[in-house]
C-alpha cells in the first residue's frame, strides 16, 4: 500500500504546506498532491514543495486541460519531472465547466455555466 497526502488547492488562507510535505517525506509517504481551481496553480505549489522535500513524489490532482495548451502542459510536466529526479506524477482533467470555461474569457457564459464566486 502507498500513502499519499492531498493538500488541495491554494486558497485565500495560507497553510504551512511545507511542514506537511516534509513530514510526509519523513514518514515515507509515496506522494503529495495539489489541485488547481479559480486561479490557484497546482504546478507552482508542487515545485515549491518538491524543492523542500527529498523522496516524496509530487502529483497534480488535477492540471486543468483547458487552462494550458498540450505543449505547455507537456513541457511543464517534463521540466518538473526532471528537476525532481523523476518524482512528478501528472494528473489531467477537464475540471468543472464553470471553472475551465472562465479560463477562456467565460466562453461558457453563453450557455449560463460560467459564474464567478
């Protein structure tokens, strides 16, 4: 069995994710995960956490496909994988139409799915 720690996405309140990630690393957890929603980027947080840990894998849960081109997603994941010595786990998804549609200037607004909180 492998244990993972889901840190969610970076919200309006700062949480000491470094201390949690380092403890997970120390305890032998397999992975730590971050998500992205409403302007919170998963990769930036993972890069920061990976720089503060040694063994634990870092994963995106999820990188929103509508937010990036396929080439940008691949380059970002490959770069983080190389920087971490192979510890990157890539999770992709379409997200909620209200969230992902807003990345494209509220494209979904025409069908009443896009609503900013």
